[in-house]
């Protein structure tokens, strides 16, 4: 018996509908898998203190991973294209590994940190040094570096082969100079045969070489020529010991004249008033401690920011409020003037490490370096050392406590300002949870936080709160 035409028609229509529905589900799943992780990344662009260089910051905090990525942006698109490819590949490799290990990352999230340091060579040429560190599973994280020399005027990258006269004699000199510098370290963890092989290899074009502070620097990856305990060593060789290995044109281009030292009298004058200002602040704190006012500490992480931080400082001034700024060392390096203003206005200086790494995944030497270099940078920028420390992600263990020279400070109210980017939500969280002695966590790198701070100051002031440093809260 043959089926009727109407039956065939109905079957065809049903088949089309089923196929369409299945295809829609598959496309939805594909889209979700491929785009969701990257959609969660918060991205901001800021001007830096270096001419022709902006800073792009990307932050993501998820249940299974944390990412903190910083990279430069130039006026020349040809420069940006290579850097963006490097960053994109770093993120994709990391997220792929996270997805493969998602089931075991709930207790200890994976981390990816990419930062860069910039060292001016002359007016138009910069040394850019990337450091990438990721930890997903296992006992040790992965570290690597990437060095680029940039001519912002000509909008091009400079290859080290353009600068170095590459011959057997010079390679032998480089080996001996590096060996000498390694041996001067208390614990270099150097494998001499690895260094010898690296220097003599025809594949080695010395792409890890850059210029910094009157020196030629070689940046090695972890395990490249040393044991893992050495991390990613940087070996500096005074320029005068290597200048004969460079072409005449580059000897002239690279200005390595010693920098003028500040006059001692000016340093003394700038630092003289600070002890008296701190003494006064201490006396005021004692008086305030005896008052019956409710106290709250506003704390700001991940700065300084060239515009948002200054706006927050103005708002704090209007309310005669003091706050604590937990600053990243690499951002203080970019914005030393902003850090100095924070100190001059009498706010508390906090250390938030150099690169926002999870310290519980690092060895003792790396933890110490993250903290100590940041202390030195803040001291250089402000004339004052930080008095408090906040571990990134609030991650701390016995080893971190043992290495720290500053008390670890966490928080009692997390505004989640980095996630919501919504002033209404930020203010609501504060108002619903604030009590006498609360320590409020915010981030001065977000513009929406500035709006929220103004409303928080107005609201809590009406409730009779006084805004003090986190150390004053801790002391009480």
C-alpha cells in the first residue's frame, strides 16, 4: 500500500524541523564553548608615563582560573599585531589546558600572569621584556620570557642581530662574561655546560638580549641554563664590557651616559617634612582611636591608575577620609608620580606584589622577589616604604607568612567591583554588610568604582562612619 501524498509531506516537514533543531543545539554548544572564557575577561587601556606607549590590562577571575595580563600598545599597528598574537596564543594555550583539567581545579584555581617591563634606551627606542608564568596542575608552574626591542619612531622591531657583531670571538667573550656574572652570585644554580652549549649554538641569535640602566642584560627562561630554583634569571653586564661587540651605528644610537644623580640637599629637603607629617598623623590616629565614632577602612587594590586613582584621591579629600592603597610594583613603575601623590596625601601604602601572582604557587625566592622589589619601587617613588601587605587573591599559606616582612591584610567586605562594574551593586554590597571595623575591598583601576566610592563616602558618612587606614582598624 503506497503512502498518501499528505503523509509524505508531513514526514518531510517533520524531518526538516528535527534537523533544524539539532543543528541549532550544536551551534549553540559550539558558540558557548569557544567564546564564554574570553567573554569573561575585563579589558582596559591606559596611557603610561612612557611616550608612545599605552598599557592594556586584562583581568579574569573565575572559579577554575585567574588571569592577570598586561601588555603594551603602540601607535603603529604593525607593532601591535605581533604582540597581540603573542598574548592571544598565551591565553588560548592556557584556557585549553584549564579545560582539560577543569575537574581538579576547583580547590586550587589555575593562574596565568603576563606582565612586561619597559626600559628606555633612548628617546625612541625601548626594551620590552615580557614575563609569562602559568600554573595549572603539578608541583611547578611554567615560566617563559620574551624580549623585544622597539623603535616607536620607525614603528618597527629591532633584531638583536642588527646590533651585535656575531662571530666566534664575540660568542666566546659573551660566554665568559655571563659565566663570571653567574659565579658572582651566592647561589646561581648554573649548569655551565648548558650555558656553553647555548652560547655556541648557531640557532641562538641572542634574542633574549636587551638594554637596561647602563647595562646589557640577558634574560633566561626557567631551566634554560640553570636549575629550576633560579627561576628566570636576568644577568646584567656593564655596557663598557660589551660595547666593542656592537656595530658603530648602534654604539652611537644607544646612549649609555651615566644618569645624573639627584642633589643630596634636594633629597633631604623632600624627605625632611615627611617624618613630621607621619608623626602628626600618628597623633591624630591616637586621638581618633579614643573617639566613639564607628570606623571603616576603604582599601584599593591593583593600582595606581593614572586617572581613576587621582579622582578617588580628590573624593577622599572632600570627606577628610584616609584609605589604604595596595599597589602593584609594576604599575608603580609605570606611574610613580601617582604613587607619590597617594603618599603625600597621607594615605597608607600597601604592597600587592610586583605581578599579582598567586604566592602559594611560588618558591621562597620568588615570593621574596615579588615582595621586595615592590617595596623598593614604592620606596623609590614615594620616599616611604609600604607598611602593609595584601596577597593577590587573598591566597596565603605558612610558607608565604614565613617569607613576608609585612603583616598580611585581607578584607571583610568584597564589593566584587571588578566583576559587576555596576556602581549600584557595589554600593548595595557595602551598605548591606558594613559594620564598625569593616575592611572594604575595591579596585581603583575601574572607572565604575570611582562612581561607587563617591556614593559610599556620602552614605557611610551620614551613618556616622569615619574613614581610616587599615592599620588603624587592625590596631583596634
